[in-house]
């Protein structure tokens, strides 16, 4: 578990993170089938980011939501996938 983004991210992800509509964002936990192929994305070729557009909420909101361990509250938003900038030329 890490609450810090310490990996290479592409331009598309950077611009989504800077978007004022994005209130919070987390790298999604996912399986790393082959970290030897690429340590950045775990060998999947993609990075997955949960972009929160609503919240934080006290109760469980409708729709796609995510629990925030730090705030102990809920966010709504969506998960986006981005090509890994290290192994999948995700610079566009
Ligand atoms: Zn990669």
C-alpha cells in the first residue's frame, strides 16, 4: 500500500490530475503479473487511476465510489487507464 505516486506518469494522466474537476486521485491497486518486464506498471502496460469528482461523503454514495482511508470518507468518480509511459509509450 502506498498513498504516494512515485512512478512515471504520462501526459494524459498529468493533465487529468491538474484538472480542477479532479478533487482527489489514487493509483488503483491492481495485480502486477510481471514486474520484471516493467516496474512502473507491473508489466500490464497500463496504469490505473481513480479520479474523484465528487465528495468527500460521510455515507456510501451511489455510483462508483472509493473509500478514503485517510479522511475516513467516501468519494465518487471513475477509474481511468493510461498507457504506461515507460513501456507503452504513454506520453500522448
Ligand atoms: Zn510499464
